[in-house]
C-alpha cells in the first residue's frame, strides 16, 4: 500500500547531521588534507533555534564524519552563518568570521581562531569586531583577492533587508575597512543572504577572468512568493574594491526548489571553486518529515564559467567522485518507443541518460517509490526545456507549497545528457554536466524506486546507473559538548 507519510531514508553520499536541525553550510575550508564543513545547527532539537556551528570533515567530499559542535550558542547570542579562511603565512591558523545574532536583535560580525586544524575554536575577547548597530547585518564571507601585485582579504556581508552586499578589506584579518556597497538590485520583497564572490576564468582562459557574485534570496513580507527561497548569480568584474556587474540581472543559479546558501570552500586544491548548498527551502524546511535529522547538504559542485548561447554562464559540475562511481556503473542501450522501459534502482542511485532528441522526440522519465508520490521529468525538445514535477499525496502532505514544477533549459537540437543523483529524499539533476541544475527534495519512500522511461518516437537511450550501497557511518562517537 502506498503511504502518504513517506518514510524518509537518510542520504548515503550526502552529509546529514546525526541528529537535529541543520541549515546553511558555514566555514567551508580545505585544510590539512580535509574538507571542513561547518553548518548552522540546533544541537538541541529538530527545529531552527539555538543556532550554533556543527562540524564535519571529509577526505574526499563523499564520506563525512561529524565532529563535536565547533561554536555553540550562548546566553543572549546565537552563532549565525559565516566563513573560515586558512592562513597564507605558512602557519596552521584558521580564522572564522560569523554573525553574532544577539537577543536584542542586533547582528554584528565576530571572530574566532583555531590552532588545531579547525576542531576547537577560541572566540575573540573583542567580539563583535564589525558592528554597525543594525539588525540584519550578517553572513560574513571572507575571500582572498590577489591581483598579482597586492593581496588582501575581502569580507562580503549583507544588509539583508536592504538587499545590499557590503564589502570590507583587511590586511591582517583583524581590522576591516569599508570598501564599497553593491545593490539593491532585482526583485524587492526578498532579503539577501549568504553572499560569495568567486573568480572564474571565462572558458578556461585565465587572462579573461570574471567575478561571479552568488546570492541567496528569501521572500519576506505580507504575501511572500510561495516558491520560497532560492539562489541567484551575477557575472561581473571586481578590482579589489567594487563589484561591477556585466548586466544588472539576478540569474537563477539552480532551477529546483531546494538549493540555498551555497558558498565556496576557501583554499581548495588547485584553486578550484567548490561549493556546497543546503538542500531545503525556508518555505517548508521545518515541515520536512525526516527524523532524527532535519536538513541535508547538496553534492559538492565545481564551478566554471562557460559561454553558452553567447553568454557567460555559470556551470556547476558534479564532483569527481560522482564521475568515478559512474565509471563503475552498469551501462545499457535501452530501446524505448512502443511501451515505456522499466528500470529499478535502490533509491541511492546515480543515473546518467544520453540520447538523441532528434530521433526520440519528447522523453519522459517517471520515478515512483512505495510512497504515494511521483517525480516526473519531461523533456520537450521543441521548447528546449526539462520540466521536473513532484506531486502526489505524500508530497502534498509535506506542505501545500511542496508539490511543484521546476523548469530548466535542456536544448533539443543536440545530443542530450542528463545526470540524476537520487539519494533518498535528495534529487539533483545536472544537464550537460552542469550547464543547468535543479535540486529538489522528494518523498518517494524508502523501498527503492522504479523509473518508467518513455519516448514519443522509437529510439534508444543510453543509461548508466550505479546504486550506492555504503551507508553513512553512524557508529562514530556522538558529538560532545561545547568548545570555544
Ligand atoms: C540563511 C540564513 C542566514 C543566517 C542563518 C541563520 O539561510 O537566514 O542569513 O545567518 O540562515 O540560521
């Protein structure tokens, strides 16, 4: 029997906290051979509150180990989002900047340092170190700006309600000077959160770099947009002082409903821009029926900037381990046309589809599990779109705004390539290795997934699939008490 209250299986190749609430990734840094992921966490319950920084590390971006809470809320002060940077002086010091959200409503930036590779932290006695006396000043992201002549630290913050990014600079990670302010821009009725600014060579040409501003926007006000929170990007130039956009437009960064607060790792190997986002939506995050955890991180993504249809476009490729797993997957030429082909997966599965839309015409892939819910992916070659619809009673029972359709570009005039990463409730779709992405929570149940694959005209679809068996390591010691 199909159940409406879907049993939500824990993801196997994505990070979820062992217990309790999680939202934004914080303090992403590569250090000492480990990828450090801190995260907005309520160490005491399944809902947002008591905000603290949880901590996990991974040697490979696939397997994560959770550690004791790194920065714990205190009386009168919660620890909101922020970033960590690794020293460039050859020592082992890590510096964290986070927002102190005080009970009186003030938000200001505070600092902490770690001398043991990111496991324990000492907060600065002079905190907060950057305070405007305002109430929506948050999410410090410190980046390194090095133009070959001068190198310095730049901190991006938001005045969230004003839809502004404020930039500061520092030579010593101690004192900060205001550089410039960017915004407001784009739709009103949202707050701006979690900014990042990423240098990316256009089409791989390091002599032609652009800077890409990443922004998370969350609808607010009387009648907020029911589609909820989402991410955007702006391509432009940055001279170390001001960010100047190429065009004053916020472009969607991910076309799904559940991708937010993504930022890059500091000091990633080879200077790669690697992001992780939170796979949920403020519209219904508190209603998602997973237990004893609530909140999951996305797959890491490797950013690039490529000219697509004449425009510099943010490309978000899946991480190397996904490619490697697929190389060991089972490959088949699936003949479809008269009747849909049926495929079975564990539900912790990577699937790559390659086909020629000029032969097959429209393509439809419908996923079902034991819950009364479905996910339908429909490619319409003439429109050049892929529509991803999640629906059914289990989806409706999460929240009235949970059933949804996401639409993303998938050209119909060339060979098509689609990567689906389904890990329990997390469905991430990559078109052409990341030219477009869509991330959505799904509630298909825990008993495996059947995919029904149909095409308008007879043809073959090349399918490569791999089920991921390894469960997450829940035997590691439970997180201990506060540090710092
Ligand atoms: C974004 C956000 C941040 C804030 C944090 C609080 O999701 O609202 O702006 O620092 O979450 O948990």
